[in-house]
C-alpha cells in the first residue's frame, strides 16, 4: 500500500463539468490482507464507467480472470440493508480484486494496492475529463495553533450535564447563591432573560418528582445542589432531598422575574435569609459565572459585552477545510478521553428512551412505523435520547454547544452507523470529531439560544460524520452539510419539551438525505434560497438567519408561551 495516497481524494470532471470525487481508503477484503477501496459517486450520465468484472474491459482490466460467483457482500461500506450489494471477485496479477456495487449510481472498487486504483482513476480521467486534487487533507501538526484550539474547543463544549441544560444552569446558579449565603434562604428571586424562560418553561427538571419550570430548578439547586459538579449539580439528589425540594417550594417565597440586559443567555439568582443576602449571575453560556455578591460586597465581577463569549477559545478559527484536516491529523489519544463519555452516556440514554415510557415516545414510534434498518435506527435512537432527557430521565448526557439535545443528535446517529458498518474504533472517533466540530462551527454564529432550532445544526453535523464513515471525502461532507441545512433551516425553537425529539428525527433525516443527494450527483446550489456558493458562505447565511433574522420570531414565541398575547 502506498500510504501517501491513502486518504487522498481524486476528483474528475465529467463531460458536463460536474465534479466527481474518488476517495482512497483502507478497507479489509473478506479476511484477506488490507487493501484500498475507491469510492466514487456517479452523478451524471455523461460519465460512463465500466466496473471491473464487466464484459467490456480496458487492456489493464483484461488481465483479470473473472469469477462468475456473485454474493451479497456482508461488509460493504454504507450498504443499505434494503439494497442488494453485489460483489464480483476475480484474480489479478497482484492479488484478489473486488468490485462492489451498491445502488446503480455508486460504485466501490478495491484492490490490493493504491497504485492500481490510481491507474483506474487516471484511465477514467483520460476518458471523461480532467483530474484535479480537491479537498485533500493536509497534515495538521500538534504544535499548530488550530490543532490545540480545536482540541480545547472540544473540551469546552463536550461536557456532561444532567437534565436540560437551561434549568440545570438555574439550579447551578441557585446552588452557588445558597453556598455564598451560607444558609437555606427563605426568599428567592430568579431573574431570567426571555430565551431562558422559554427554554425552561416546559421541561421536567430531573430528581424533582416531575416538576417543571424555573422555580423548581432554583429550589432543586438550593436544597440539593452540589455546586462543584456544575452542570451535574443535581445529579446525586437522594429521595429524601426530592421530597425536601417540593416542601421547600411550598414554604419559601420563590418567584421568577423577566429581565432584559441585552444578553440572550442571562440568569440572576438572588437569595435572602433575614438581613443577609447573596446574588449570583450566569451570562452568555451555561457555566459562566460573571458576578457573585454577598451582603453588598462584590466577590466576583467579570465584564459582559452582549453575547460575546470572551472566556472561551476563539471559535473564529473554525472552518470546514481546517476541521477536515484536524479530523485526519488528530492523535486519537487526544480526543478519546473527550469522546468516550459521549459514546457511553448518550447511547445509554438513547437505549433508556426506547425501553421506557417518556414523553411522546418518538423513538419507539419511528421504529414501529418505519422498521429497523440503519437509517431508521439512527433517527430513532437520537429521538429516544431526547424523549428520555426532556421528560425527567435521571441520566447524564454529554452536550454540544451548551445543549444535551444537540450533543445527542451530533453523536448517536454516527455511533449507530459506525456499529452497523463495523468500522474501527479509530474511524468512529474521527467521525465523531468531525460531527461535533461541524456542529459547533454551525452553531457559533447563531449563538447559544435562538429561535432557530439547534438540533438542525447537529443533524447536519451528524450527516457529515456519517458521510465520512461511508467513505465520503471533503466534497461529500461539505455538500451533505449544505444540503441538510437547505432542507430544514427555519425550524423554530419553542423551548425544551417533548416535541424536541421529533425535531431531532427530522434533523437527522435531513442529514442523511443531504448525503444521499450528493452521492447521486444532486445538490442545492448557490442562489437556491439561503444557499450561497461555498460552504462557509452558506453557514454565514444560516448564522445570520438564526441570530438576526429570527430575533422578532423569538420574542413572539416567548409572548405566546408565557401568555402575554
């Protein structure tokens, strides 16, 4: 095998000038030695290819003695369980050769050495157009700024949380306020921005005996919170403490007030006991405590400039091309400690969602309605994780961009596909790295809270990860993302609640459709609605839509939800 060629992407233009890309990947051959597989999506009738095993062969292919036995290939990458994958085996001078066809417009070749694959690609280039290298990965060294920044971004964003993150943030602020006060308060005021009120109103707070709302979240943090555990602040509540939370709400004076300080994400918890008082403010993102005050003495005071995330690693370093480089360059040992909890926690809550009775049981409905193939399972498991999480399941998840639903959506479908395809552990880690960073990149210009449903971004990220697992190169990944966002951008966020699970299923479906469009030569092009020429321009448009364009939509949603109109 020529290692320098494995992983590169060779692209040719057909007679219609449509770009077709071939990605060279290592692939095991039915128990034989490691080979190289070339995956080429055929999207135009102008590009005519003769797969190996066809009666019409080139001079090079004519050396192959054809084996007429055709069998279903059990390990074909991205094999659709509903589609027969035909494998033709033969002998070439250099060893066993396989030709696998999955669907009429996708051909998989594999050969014992990359040089033979490259000769085929050159032959097709000569017959059909010109060859160019596009989206090929560049080795990103560990000492580079972006390598370290991307690793730190993953560490900042992929953290465990118990329950929906907005009510948990309220519980965290309340727990810190009670700790600062030094005793159980008898009066509590929770000041919350409109977006926080929206996201907390309809979701069950874990370990509260199915109570909802900001008052329940604050009471849980005050009575049973462990502030050192941050977003797992109420993960270890005992049954006795659950009873005490309800009793505290009945006895104490706990009220919620709407505050607007020019910050979308804003929580201010003030507590009193007799003549003593304490106040804690969390702003911009979920664990960002910016002010602590006790009896008029300011103990912590950090500046807040609108929604700017000044205490986090610079997200402007993210772009799809460098994310692609990082995915192929990262030392797996660097991301393994970050991704292992995501795999363990998020799959566990997805499985619990399918076992139990949570919310509208969207995951179970999908399996009952559509069957059990991998595409349905990818949607159903992700939806089931949200079913459980939105409806009181007391299990943690690893979040993405401040959201457990986004963390589930960005990871669970990718894990489901990886298990179906029986890929290596390394491939799974790289696919999850791609999915998570793509989701973060999409979400950054939108912001933590918006009227734009965050699951949509995560569904496109999952589509990117699945495209990678299916052998897709850079072009496949970026077209998957743009196609997916073109399909479902505009789905609103009307707070955390049971219907989030159905939106997640829709987002994952869009990611899968976006990829399947690409491998069939279909795409949405610049000028089609908010789609622009180039993936980064399209992502900027989506960010503008979510942050600026939907501001008034967000206000209207809040008014509807709190009954102001």
